[in-house]
C-alpha cells in the first residue's frame, strides 16, 4: 500500500503528472500546487458570486411580476364592479 504525499511533492504523490515542475517535486512543485489551489478557489468564489447575483436578480424579477399581477387583478376587480353596476 503506497502513501500519498502532499500536493506538489512529485509525480504519483498527490501532485502527480501535472507538468514538469510538479513532477519534479520540491519547493517549486509545492508552489505550483499552491498556485493551482488558489486559482481554483478564486474560480469557485467567482461562480458563487455570479450565482448569488443571479438569484438576487431572479428574486427582484419575480417580485416585480407579482406586483404587476396584483395590479392587473385589482384593475379587473374594479372593471367587474363597474359592469355589475350597470
């Protein structure tokens, strides 16, 4: 049973086959692994930010649609009242 090392510690040790720098291991491999982790962390943060913005926009859109429907209901109710008077 083989043990897995930390990211960037060389090919087959958690850093595996990610390019010549990572395959070599050592401090450059660890630094490259850290840069990759940082990159993916930033990507996830950006995706979450966009998802949050989309949800906020969707909520506002739905609230506006509800307001428009309520106004239409009110107008129709008033029109029905007017028709009943005649």
